């Protein structure tokens, strides 16, 4: 089911995602590999009580056929919120289109694109809502 507006629980997850990103960035800073931030995000969100899956394959349906080689999500929280992580100097606009596509194909409402390679993490967090 596609929600045009995230549920209260999804908003709670979103708040925890932002808090985790701030915590990690304040302790580790920029300049590390993406996978380091990924394991730290998983840890922080699990510590906050959420179910978190890493490198999740999501099958997609096209032309009435299901393909297992569909999407690979960096993190999926409570099977509801997508997190895509980067550790790059310049965010490619295609990554924003990618997360929007991931939300549409997975029929989820809320996603985050977080780039840890920034001096201020608030400049590295982008929130996306599937409308």
C-alpha cells in the first residue's frame, strides 16, 4: 500500500534515522568508507529498538513478471523506511532519482539519502516521500 503521507511510526523511524546520522557524524566525521557508516547506522538504529536489514534485495514486478534481481537497498528499517548511504564529495542527482524509484517500486512511503562526506551532516541528509 502506498501512503501519500508517512505514518506516525514511519516519522518516528525518520527521526531516529536523522538522530543516528548526527550521532555517527559527530563521532566519526567525514572521510570514511560508506560501509563503515552503514554498519554504524545499523547499530545505532538497532540500539534505538528498530529492526534493520542491510543490503536488502527487493524483487520488482515488470510486465506481469517478478524479477529477483530488482533493487538493492543499503538499509531497510522496520520494512518501512529506506536509507541509502553515500560518502562522496559531490552527490550525483541520479541518486536522488534512484531513491524516488526505489520508493515507488517498493511501494514504501519514506526514504533518506544520507551523504556522510560533508562538514555539517544536516547538509548531507535528504528526505524523500513517495507521493
